[in-house]
């Protein structure tokens, strides 16, 4: 089975200003590297649908969804928080981003693809149950998890988050839910300054100090993530794929490499093959150094598509 690549032109129209790091060029950087690497020809391309209110309301209160719809401007820009704004194209982009994650689940659950990568924006893992923040409006990976459980009866969903920032929104939505296991690494102390204060038993949060790199990532995955995932035995793996822990990304101070992203994806894929019939859906989160983002995402996708040699 092939790997699905899901995106939509609407995601390029969301723009929070020329100096904002979460900019449309991020998607172009990934797609350019896909073409340059020859990887694009090995993927099945899909356009993201719009998420429905029913799909969003599995993880966000209907009142919140309505409030976001009501806030969408006809012109100009509306600020939702100090870091997050909407222009007239943001609502469709956010709905496509969540819809891509839903489509990814549909494709892998129906056996039409073994894995999927959602090349979308705005990102999602900081979006709490009823609060936008940190560039995020709807929690795309949470919407995917809710869809898998509601529509396909999945009883155990694992969410893997290797963004440099803690996925506080995902934790807010699923903390204490025994159907979901979240494993994550993130720089700490760092925005959003969460994830370390008595996390729920289903949250395996591994904070890393500024300057941490390959060794610390691999120790966290080997000694913390993998044992928890083995016990949990997920039926579906979802990935919040943030590439802003890269050494070239000036937004943060971790020191991951292109090869680290391939390595961690290999470890996740091994879990998916063992427990989840290979089913994986990855959703883009952070990554703001365009060159590092494009290269790292391609290494990640190559492993999803079984086109990369095993790493060391």
C-alpha cells in the first residue's frame, strides 16, 4: 500500500503577516524537497476536505467551534491571542487542516493507504479544548483521534509528539482518557511552559533541556516512549510532527538532526507494524527553518513510505 500525502491550496492562503514565523512558505519548502528528492512520485496525492462541525465537536465544544466561525473576518485580520491571528482565508485553512487528519484516518482504516502525511497549516497541537493559542485554532491530531474512536471503534490510539514545544492542547483534551496514550519530547522550560506538573497517567512527557540533541532524544524514545507504547499496544498511531527541534531552527534550542527524524519515525513505524497493522497518520506541526523543515519532513515521509534505509 502507498503512503498518502494530503494537502490543499487553501492552507497557503492563511497568512498572519510577513514577519510571522508560521508562514505559507513552510508548505512550499516541504513540497519542493519532495520533488527534488524524487519522493513525490512514490506518494498518493489527496486534497484535504473541510472538517465538519460534527468532527470538530468530538474534541472541541460546539460553542467554541461557533465562536471561531463567528470570529472569522471578511477582511483584514483578527487577533485570537498574541501569536495567533485569522485573515479571511484562515477558517477554510483550519478546516482543511483538521479535515486532512480525518481523511488520513479514513484512508488507513479502510486499507486504502498504510500511512499518511498531512502537509497542512495552521498547526494544531496547542489548540486546547476551548482555546486557540500558539498559532493553532483546531487541534488537528485530536480531531483525528476522536474520529478514529467514534467512527471506527478504535479503543487505543497513541499520539506521538516530537515538536520542540509541548503539545499542551492535546494533553488538555485527552488527559485521563484511557483510550489515548500520548508520548512526547519537548524543550523545557520553554513555551507553553507546561507538561511537567503532575501529568495524567496516559501522558508520557519527557522534557529536554536547551542544548539537548540526538543522544537525549534517543534515550527518551528508547527508555520511556517504547516501553509505554508496548504496554499500551495501540491500534492506530498518530504523529504530531514538529520539526522545530532541529539544530538549524532558531525558534528554539534543541539540536536534533535530519537523521534523528528518520530514526524516531523508524521506531514509531516498528510499533505500528507490531500493534496497529502499520497504520500511521502524521500531521505537520512546527518547523520554521525552511531548509531544515523541508529536509527533515522528507526524511520522515520516506520512512513512512518504506523508502529509507534503516538508521543507526
